[in-house]
């Protein structure tokens, strides 16, 4: 996408699950996503994008997923991706793994979205309320996983009438195949795709 335009007053960057269990050495799920993160340069590119967004006056939002010890907020018999979270004891509230990575720690003026317990950031949180309250019409998405929480959030954002921009080198999945397939086949159906550099250029 070469002719991307963004109005900072009506744009929010939504950072999905940039938490130590994904982003950092020693994180429960880091081994699974680390190779794709390294290939795309995801973390430094996201940092650069967020710096540009803050400088332009864009709303920066963080959407971490957290669970109380014991995971009582979700099914007693989880399956699929959430079973992996429970089995690995990932994203426990108050723990290092659930903390947002230091490189992207929330700053004054940022918003931390509360209540994410599943894949779609809209489903169990106050995200939609905040976006509408602030007059946001465009959401720029990055985070984990390319083909899971980012894609789920993208689809609902599209359905809810937002202009959705997905940043293709600010997402990562557990394999390059899953990552590439989502970006190639699914993302263009429900979003405008752009690189971090393209988003930064649109904001500068």
C-alpha cells in the first residue's frame, strides 16, 4: 500500500499482547514466535512505529491478555490455542510473563485496554467503547499472533465499521507458513495492509 493516509486525530494504534511471554527470552511462548519475530524485525519496527505515532498525536493503546491464577475466567476444559496458554501457565496477572515488554511499556497518555481474556480484543474488553468515545475511525493493528488474536480483532474491527490497517511486519505467528498465509489470503479481505515504514511515512 503506497498511498496510505492517516489522520492522527481519528487513528489509534492497538498493540495486541506485546507481553514477555511472547516477546522475551524466557517467556512461555517466546520459543514458538521468536523465529518469525527475528525474521520480520517485529519488535524494533513496532517501537519505531509507536514513537512516530506518539509524536504525531495518535492514540496508543495496549491490549494485553491476562488471567488470574487458575484461569477461572475461562472454560474448565479449554482446547485449541487457550489450552496451550493454560498448559504453559502463560499470562498470569501480576507475573513477569504477563507484563508488557519494557521496550513498549505504556507511557503517560497511552491507554491500556482491560478485560482481554480471549482472542478477539473487542469481545471481552472496553476497546469499542473507548474508540467510539474518542472518535477513532481507523485502527492500526500489530501484535500476536498474526493468524489468531490480530486476525480476530481485525475481522471484528472490519465488521464494526472501523477502517482497519494491519502492519504486516509488526505481527508474528508460531510459523512462517501461518504468518505468510494469513497476510496473503486473510488480511486483504478485512483490512488495509501496510508495512511499519509505510505507516510511519503516513504519519510524518
